[in-house]
C-alpha cells in the first residue's frame, strides 16, 4: 500500500515536470518532447493501474494508448519537419 502511494507520487511529479516542459518549452520541439514524455508516463500509469486493480483490461488500454501516442508524436514531428 505504501509503495503504491510512493509510485503515484513520483508519477505525479513526472507529470508535473513534463507539463512544465509542454507549456513553457523554449521551442516547439521541446514541447513535442514534453508531450511524448507525458504520453509515456500516462501509458506506464495505466499499466500500473492494471497491476493495482488486478485487471488485465487496463493493459489492452495501455497498449492502444501507447500506439496512438506514438503515431501522434510521429505526425507532429513530420509536421514540424516540413515546416522548416
């Protein structure tokens, strides 16, 4: 129980730092990196929830979210690459 609270607190700190990078990044590329980091943290959080609730459906959701977030990052990177 205590370990779960520590993990959730550390994940919350990671989300806070990636949101700061996403909102106040010096360049657009830093903001895309912040968004990608946030997506990875959310995917890991969903997988951790699967462990906490002992429900494997969350793993399927984490997999789908991970694939969609990867595609999102690639689309943003291609868009910014063409913009230069």
